[in-house]
């Protein structure tokens, strides 16, 4: 088990993990915007920069991002060195210029002592921080319906050709993982709309709630051989059934499913 | 015919040399991209047709060949007559009969076509006597301009694959690596990592599937050395890669070539096909039992794809974006398998090093930077083109002896080395020997070997802005410091160049630049602030002038500059009137002319053309103040 020192504390990290997990294990908070346990680390927001050194490096240290730096035995980590804090501040200052109205960014910047950006404020404020969580979760789900398009300052998240994405199944993973609520959608009892694409909703045959798009049920039923009927039943009813089965096996009377 | 063994290889080389010497006389027509653009294809075709129709092929044993770039692009189309070694410049189709009749037929030199030394105004007949070539020592470019890139036998006659033959004739992979180590070769792509160390770590990596890659994604503005090598001597790149693969234990490789280099792709494809057919590539190379094959992967022209991890993603068919490199490519590179990536020039050096020995290469250079290095010498210098020199050559020697000095003999101001991520060095650094460490210590870098010379009419703030614009368009946008930082830095610089600069802009640029260096994901972002930081280091006063005085000392920022005609010695020659695009200049013949400030767009065309040097530029503010005063 690699043993490292983070801000003076000795931490035993798990093999094959990244520095960010070790920091959290030690109870040390490192800010992040593009990290999420559901997806592979990305290293785009650069907020989790930390200084890494070794006693034998004679005072030399390197700055790395904690979300992607594999833990190594014997390293000494400083999560709040002067240059680390300075870099984080500039990054937040830049993000605040890009997203001047986004609460998440305003709060995080304020926590670092930045109330107003020192750069030119974006004349067209956006809530998209380009953290890439939406595209990565879409890839992880298996759809890859949206991606980043263009490069540099013109980069944005969009479906192919900015048209309703053919591969989208309306699962909402992108909207739910988005940390700023930038990705908009509407769900009614019959229809859902996201990325300018309309989807028919399925109703749970047990409780009647609209909970999944037909396209999503088709997509997942087509993979792995699980019957479509499995996806048609809503999560609440599936949980209730599981609970009832467990209770029955334990010899307890079943409690009615909670409707919510 | 397929070469099945080292003995057969020796015989094939001997046969190729024999065939070449039997032909006797040669006319080399440069068909590199620069000369092609100047019409060299038609010149080559005319030589071909007229040699045949004139019966010269049989009577004189004369033949012509299309070669790669001689490096002296601004004088193209270039024609070399061998064995005399005569160089003719700017040769047109109409000159062909005369060259064949007089020079080839009667041995007469045609003075009109000779190169004239701009320094001495003397015509120089022999290729090797021209200062531009005389001082060069070519290793990676050893055969460019000499071989027909589409002819493997011609390459063999010039020594191609001799290094490979030596490597496969009993050298172990470790011995090959030791030879590279002895040469002191370091990566020619810019970072300067020791090639042997890179190979060693990839050789040590586990697994039986490994890759060797060639980075042919040269994208720096003004740099074209890799293009010329791939176009002009593709076999040198192939040879290096085969040797490297043998040393590392790889059997597959990719040549990543940017799509904007169509001739490089065509010539490499031909070289791959020919090498495969002759048994130099593919299964059981030269009968040694070693297998290796190569494919070409064409990039889409994104500058960032020259970054190693982005390049690998691009070959994989994914978006060309960099990723963190805490795990080295030698362990997990292309398709997460051990991978070794080297630059075109590095690969081109390898064959010559193995053929001639590491000590031979290490005989040139400085303590830590060995061998020779190719540079693209461009900008305000008399002789622009491609050069190769021993490491440790001074900037002064490069710019004045090879480059012939500054255009119009204007004062030298700075030289930008290392491409967009490099830096600008001022006149007091001209005597620095060029090597990796010295350039880095002085705030610039070796980079890909681009060298842009600037005269006194170059605004350093404007230069930094140019590179910022380039980089902001080429940043992939994945990480915040590079994407947002470049955008904001460019905003600051646009303000500076248009008179909207304010106190604190310099400090803000420095702070942002440092954060970009520390916080960016890849080298593009980490080095993106270098043009800003290096010009601030050496030309801070110029920045201050833009902010405090709203004046551009070089007179290049149009919003800050006005032009006026000084009465003496304006002769009323009218030349300025002719070039003025806005008809802002008026005056009777042989009388002093005047510029109408209301119409003048400060383009400086009149300044450049005035034979009497009587046009001067002044800060626009000064002119406006003078006019306001006159109106009072």
C-alpha cells in the first residue's frame, strides 16, 4: 500500500488509485469541477493542481493534477502551496470571466477571494464550463450522442452538425451530471425533449408513472439480452418488488410500495 | 527485385552506383514544394522532353531528375548541372534550350542564371561556393536535393539503408541503442529528450506489441524542415524508423503526416511501396528475420496533434486532444501499448549515425547538444531557406554569414526561435551558440528549428500578438488555462496594439502567463505564454511605450502610427503616390508631396518604397495634437 504525505499528514493510499482519492481519504479538500465518480478522470478544469515532491528532489517539485496523478509510495504532496493557490485563483478568475452569472463558479471564486473577474467579462454569459462531464457520461453510457465541437475559445458542447442527435436516447444522463444546469430538457407525461429531439415516454405498467423514453428502453433492451419489459418497469416499482421479495424470504409481511 | 540478404543488398547498392556513374551527366531540377510553386515541374518536363528530342540522352549520357528541396526556395526553380556542380537559379522553361545548348553542350556558363551574392554583388557559379551552402553540414538533409525521392535505386546509390544494413549485420538491439547513445542524439522535435534513453525505456517495456511513430505534424508558422525531409528524402525517414523498431523490438509503426503536406504523403507512399517490394520493409527484412511494417496516418491539420498524446489519439481515430502524461508513452502510448515517438528529423539522423558511428555525429556540437540541426531560416533575411548546421553555431553566423544579413541592410532587432512556443532573442544575444540549454536559458527554445529574423520595423508587441492569435486558434480548448487564458491574453494584446492599453496590463499578462505555464494540460498551453514572456523580458520598454505614450516605436501598429513626408530630400518622384492604396498622397512632379492624414491608413507602403528615405513615421497622437494645435 503506497504511503504518502499530504499537507503533513501520512496517508495510506490504495494501489492503482489517483492522488485525488488519497487527498479525500486524508480528509483534505481539493476543489474540482470536471471530476465525477461515474466517468474516467479528464484533467480539464485544472483546479485540482497540487505540488508533488520527494525528499531526495532537493526542494524541486512538480505541479500535477490530483485527479490523474497515480499515487506513488513516498511522495510528498502540498495541496495549498503558494503557486498552487495562485494557479487556482487565475483559473477561477478566467472561469468567472467566462461564466459571470453561474452560481457554482461565483461561489467557488468567492471562496478563493475573487468577487469580480480581472479579465474581460464574456459578453454572452454561459453556464457551460466545458468540464466535459456530459460528453464523457454519454460515452460511458454507450451512446456518444454529443461531443465537444470546434477548438480553442470556440469550443462548445453540441450534437453532430448541431442538429437533433440521432444517437441520443433521451436518458438525461448529460443533464443530470451537468454541474451548472446548462443542459436544458423538458419531461411531460407523454413526451420528453432534449437537444431539440422529441422522445415518447413509457409509463410503468405497475404504477403508471412516465419514467423512461421508449428509445432508452429499446437501446438497453438491445444490449445484453435483458428483456425490454425489465426497463419498462420504473425503478421505484423494481425496488418495491425487490424489497417485497427480501421481506418474504425473511418471513416478514411486505410493506406497501412507497409512491413518490 | 526483392533483396533477400545482406550480400544481395551490397550487390544492389553496387549496381545502383554503377548505373548512375554509367549515365555520366545529370541535370537536377528541384521539385520541392517551393520550387514547384515557382513552376519547376514545367522546367523538369522541358528538360526531360528536350534531352530526349535532342538525342542528348544517348550522345552525352545526359539525364535529368526531379529532386527534393535544396533549401534555397526563394531563388527557385533551382537547377544543378552535374558533375560541374553549377547552380542556376530562377530557371524558366524558356531557359531550358539555352542551358542544354551552351552549358551542357559547350561547357559555357550562363551568367544571367547564376546566383549573385547580395553582399558582394558577385555571381557565384558553383553550388558549393555559395555562402548559403558553404557553411552548412548536412546530416538529416544529407541527400535532399541530390536524390530523386521517387527512385529507391537512386537513394541506394546515395547511401540509403547503409545504416540499416549495418544494424542488421550482427549488431544487437542493445548495440544499436549504444551507438545512438554515443552520438548524443536528442529529439529534434523540440523538447530535446535523449533519443537513446527514450528507446531504452520502450525496449524495456513489457509486451510483444509495440509501436514506433514518426511525428510529421510540423505546424509552426515558417517551419518546413520536416516537410522537406519527407518530400525530398523519404527513405532516410523509413531507414531510421526500421532501425529504431529493430532496437526497440517493435514490428508496427505509423508515419503521422499532416494532410497539408500532400507531396510528402505521395513521396512517402511511393517510398513505402518501393521499400516493401525490395524487401527493405515488411517480413524478414534483408533476410534478417526481423519484421516491421509502416503505415501512413494523415492528420487533419490541427497544430495540437503534434503533441505526442494528441497525435496518438488522432491515429487511434479519436479527437486529437492531449491527455495527462503521468504514465509515459513508452509504457502506455498508442492503443495503450508501449510506443516510441520521434520527430522526422530525428529519424532521418538515425540511419546516418548507424552507418557512420555515434562518435562521428558527436564530433559536432556542444557539451550537451551533439550533432547537426536543421533550421528553417525565414523572415527579414536576405537568404531564406532550409539550413543544417552543427549545434553550437552562433546566431550571428546563421543570420549574417548564411542568411546574408538583414534585408535592405536594416538593423537587426530580434530572432524568434522555436516556433509559436519559442521566444525572441535581441541583438545582444546574437553571439550565443545555439543549443538546447542556451536557448532555454535565454527564454527561448530549440523547438522545431524555426528561425524568424526580424528587423527594426518589427513591433515586438505585434509579434507576440501574432503568435497568441495563432495559438488561440490552435488550442484544443480542453483545459481552462490554455483555452480561456489565450483568449484573455489576446484581448490584452489587441488593446495594446490599438492604443487601449492601460496601466497594469503588463503585470496582468505576466501573471496570466505564469498560470498558463504552471496550470495547462499540455506543452502547447504550458509554452503558449513564451512569446509574451520573452518579449517582455527583452523589449519591455516597447510595451511601456504602447501603454504610456500610445506609440509603437517600430511604427507597425497602425492605430498608433502616422506617416508624414519630410520636405528635404523629397524629390517628388511620385513612387509613394503609386503604391498608396487609398490615394492619400498628393503633390506635383518634382515638388514635395504631402500625405492626407484623413485618408492615410498607416499601411507603411510609402515608407517602404521611398528611395530618398524622406517618409517618416510618428506617433499618431503627436500628429493629432499638431493638427489640433493648427486648428486653434
